[in-house]
C-alpha cells in the first residue's frame, strides 16, 4: 500500500477524483489503460528513458496489482468459496513434496510441510537416535515426573 504523507495525498486527490469520476461511466478498461499509459509516457518524457524508470514503473504497477489482489480480490474469492464451496482439494492432499525441504512423501501438514519440517519448526532437533526438544521446560518436566 502506498502510504504517503497527507500533504502529498491532498495534492493528488483532486486529480484522482476527477479521473475516477470520468472512468465510472461505460467501459472503463480502455480509458484506465490510456490514463496509466499516458502517465507513464509523461514520466518518460520528463525523466528520460532509462531501465531504472521502466523497471520502477512496472514495479509500482505490480505492487499495486498485488495489493489490490491481497486486500480486495482474495477476501472476495474466499467469501465466494465459503458461499459456494471450494473446487480444489486441501493443499495437503495434492502436495507431493514438502514445501520447505522438498522431500517427497505421502502425508503433509495443512501448510504443506512434512513431519520432519513441522518438528524442526517447532523446536525439535533432528538426530540419529531421536528428536530432542531444546526447551528447558521439557527437561524440567521430565525431572519432576521422575520423582
């Protein structure tokens, strides 16, 4: 999200409101594309052609796209999935390799991890003899239980 200073917002909001109003009628797609392309063209003319400007502009578009997807599209999709049912099986059913270590297997957590990675992430250490917990609490509990 482009969290910019309020003063910068004030300087842009009037123009953005005008453009947004103009885009509301009819098919906005072509006019929005024209608006974005014209802004880019104006930047190219004022800043000069450079890889950096092209890369920065495309990066801004990509970040705006991702932010719109994350904040608007994904929650909408999730609500439709809940209302109408999911077409995909749970990811741990279709995953064939651990998403963390890449090991093949048959059973994975809901996050796509094999048991070894789940255990390692939980603080257990893999060893030849057994998996040992590093937390001092576990050691203290075993001493208490031995009494």
